[in-house]
């Protein structure tokens, strides 16, 4: 047997194991993004049907609720002080997958550009400012709610 052959054999299997773990994580993110995309499509359509499409209310609602959820979930599951112990894969599934597929920054940008291009500067500024302020407040509220929930369980 060649000297050092055992080590490279071990490295081969370690690399295979690492790659297999990465592929499983990618699968969970892929699945989460699909679920988030479906939720975004359904809720955005619902909001547009009820409030009209002259202003991108659906996108605003999606971004604000997504900001709240990520603030809430990230705080509840943050290592080491989070009240719920979840795996890194589960955090990626929810925050990168589901919420990445759910929130719509690219849609927000395109719709704001369309409003500006159409000369609706007040609507464009309202959408941009409202998205920033409301999403910031929503992520903060999610964080505060999760902290409050954690204090109730402590």
C-alpha cells in the first residue's frame, strides 16, 4: 500500500459527504423558494383584486409581512439565545428559501421604476419610502414580538 493512500481515500469520502450535505441544503432552499413564491403569488393577487393595481399594494404587503416574519423567526431561532433550537438547514429553509421566494424586492424595484417612468413621481416616492419605512418597522416589530414571546416562555 502506498504511503498516505489512506488519507486521500478519507479525504475523498469527506468531500463526498460535504457535497452531499450542500446538495441537501440547496434542495431545502429550492423547496422553500417554491413555497414562498406560491404564497407571494396568491397573496399579491388577492390584495390586487381587493385594492386595485394603480398602486403596488400587493408588493408592499408582501414585503412588509416578509420583513415581520424574518425579524420574528430570526430572533426566535438565533443561536445561542434563541428560544427555539432549529438547525442551520431549517433556518436557511425559512429565511433564504421561503422568505427569499416570498419577498419581492425585484418586483418592488420594477414597479417603482414603472411609476417613475409614467411620471407618477409621488406614487414612486411613496412606494419607495413606504417600503423602506414599513419594512424596517415590520422587521423591528417581528424582533420585539419574538423577544416578548421568549420572555413569556422563560
